[in-house]
């Protein structure tokens, strides 16, 4: 079973707001309802809408596998982070940041907080992440978080 994030996580500049069924339901009602629910603006062109669809179609009380990256000062959604159990004690993370907020350390900050949560609260033994080797920004983010790059593609993706 995937870990259940039932509370917001915080960093110096970000709030990682879990995409709970309630948040997904608000998103399904529209941007205004979502913004009221999370207390932050959601960019009209944000590509993360798939997060809500995946969360909504999960059965009954789905595990929370996504968190929105909310910039605390600007009070807006700047991306998302994903986390999922892929084996006994093994968890995979992924992340995305919208273009105006890239190259400012937000992915490093968010990935670090999720890794710490998985380690301290979930008891993860191994944490993996994947990216294309030609995605230099993601390679740098993973290296900054202490990941070892091996060039493989775990779980076929």
C-alpha cells in the first residue's frame, strides 16, 4: 500500500499540500473551488490537472500519492511532487515545477522534504527516482538530493 500523506509538509519556501480526495473533488468543481480549498492560486495553464484525475478515479479512500507545491510567499501552485510505493520498503518520487519557478531550487527543496518524510514517517528503506539522462536539470536535482544515478529504468519507466 502507498503511503498516506494526511497533512501538509513545509519547507523554508514551500507548502506541500496533499492531494486528498477533498482537494481532488474541489478541483473537479473548477479552479475557483480548488483555490478556495488550498488557499492559493492555481495557474490557468498548469499541466498538473492529471494529478486530480488520477486521484479522483482511485477507489473509495485512495492513498494520497501527490502533493501540490505551493509557494508560500506568492500563494500559488508552482508544481507537484509524486510518491508511491513500488516494492517492499521501496518508494519512488517524481516532481515537476512550472517554468517561471524553475532553476531556483524548488525541486531540490520539495524532493528533499518528501524524501525526509518517507524516511522519518513512512520508514522507507530505499527511495528511487527516474528521469531521462538528457534532462540535465532533473539529473542535477537528483544529485543535489544525494541520489546515485545508474542509467537504469526501474519498473519499466
